[in-house]
């Protein structure tokens, strides 16, 4: 995880892309970080976080464990 975290932070500093975490990666970025939007939990989470993620043109998933939470995203977006 350390390599992914360091690389992700470097890439984020260059791009400023907003960041969300999943329940399994909650501690990967500080919740106080200015670009942190929140925890993505599909239908179980905050609606505004879900809408932001699911309406995005592109997602960059780093080390994400694809589970039932993500199937809602895949189904609604037609992937």
C-alpha cells in the first residue's frame, strides 16, 4: 500500500483530481485533505458522493476491491 499511496499522492498533487475512498481504503487519505470528497459506499453512502462518482466521465481505481458496492456503479453506468 505504501507505494500506491506515495504514487497516488504525487499524481494527485499534479492533477488536483478529487479523491474518494471505499470502506476498505478509508485510511489511505486524510479526511481533512482539501480534495477528499468522502467515502463511496454505493447506495449505502451519502447520495452526493455516490452521484459525483457515478456521474463522472472517468474513474481511476487504485487497488480497489470490486465488490457488491461497485456493482451498483457498473450496472447504472452500463459497463
